[in-house]
C-alpha cells in the first residue's frame, strides 16, 4: 500500500516581528486541488479577494477564516504557535512544522509536502 500524501501549508508573521512570531500550519489531505478551488471561491464570497493577507481588512479576513473553520467538506487540521522574545525565526518555523506533523496519526507512514510562503520541500 502506497503512503498517503499530505500537504502542510505554513505561514508566519515574518522575520521583522520584533521578537514575537506567530506561525500557523495547516495540514490538508491528498485532494488539495479541490480544496484550493474551494478556497479561491471563498476568497471571492467573503470579499477577501486575491489580496495578500495583510492588505485585506480584518473583517474580511475573519469572515474568511470562520468559513474555513466551520466547513465540513474538506477535512484539514490547523495548528499555530506563538513565540516571544526570539529572533530564531527559522528554528521556530521548523519546530511548528514538526509539532504539526507529529499530531497526525501514523505520521511516519505519510509523505508530507511542506509549503512555506510558497517555497516547498519534500520530507
């Protein structure tokens, strides 16, 4: 039996956050293309649009997130970490990814594709 493939999307506040880093990690199943289509439609429905996250209004961002969290069609697992008083941006990102992956049942039997801000690396 082939290993199940999962995708782990990661985003963060950035390296210039004055020592406070917020990192979110979302693990989605193999059928990510359907999920990505849904998210594109949801961007339009909620008014968030294709704007970068920081350019969308807080109201539209919250509506977008509420829709994602409340939907049941596409199973996903969302994790986040907050780090304070640190400039160890890369270490914090890797630690958050590791914590997310280790929460998945039988994670050693899965193949993960990790995408951080559009950069991907296979593990």
